[in-house]
């Protein structure tokens, strides 16, 4: 058992939630940069020319968007709520995927023959499957929000998402969802 698994489940879920918040900020950067009409609304990107200087606190997940509400005069009222919600949703999604794939063993446990203890066989498989699912969910979140904004999903998301899914499926043959 590694150090991470030795921690209690609430601590592991909290760590996955925090990792999901960071991945949510990556998804936000992708949403605003990969569309056909890129917008500079991320604290990680060069700001608006009339924007006041930002500091490192603006780059923290969730807290940064709460601080950036001060730019409502530049971007419109409530512009910071959606990126904040994306980060929180990503945190919840990563923690939920961890619980489903690693704690509950998700759909992978159905692939084992009867009578085989799942923890022994799936120890090497459950974390990679979890990682693959997180990558694919992040691509889906970016595609969904770009589609909401522009009514089209650019190739920079669909092609790279499909290639990442195919590559990960080839590298981890047992990682696909069961077809039964």
C-alpha cells in the first residue's frame, strides 16, 4: 500500500477535489483559448490592456475568480461566475471519478472472473483507468463550453481529444468501459 492509499478516504477525496480544481483552471484556459474566437479572460493569460495588474492570488483556483470579479466593468457583470463553476464542477468530477473507479472499482470489477478478489488484480489497473477517464472528461468539458459559446466545437479540441482517447485506449487495453 502506498502513502496516498494509507490516508483516509476523506483526505484522498479532498486531495482529488483540489487536483480537480487545478485541472478546472486548465479546462478554463482551454475553453477561452481553443475556441475559434479566443478570449483573454483567464488569470494565466495576458490581460486586457485596461486591466489592473494581477498578482499570484488571481491564479489560485476558485479564489482567483472571486478576486477577479473586480473586473466586472471590463467584462460584464457576473462574468467570473461561469469559470468559477467550471473549476468547482471539475473538482467534484475528479473526486467523483476517483471514488467510482478507485474506491468502488467501477465497471472494471465486472471484467474479472467470478471468485477473483478484485483488489489484488485491479491494483495496477484502477489508477490508470481513473487517469484516462479524467483526461477524457476534461476534453468533454472544454468541448461542451466552447460549443455553448460558439455553437461549434473546434478541431483543436475534437481531434486532440479523439487522438488522446485512442492513444490511451491502446496503451491501456483494459481501460475501456465494459460493453456488456
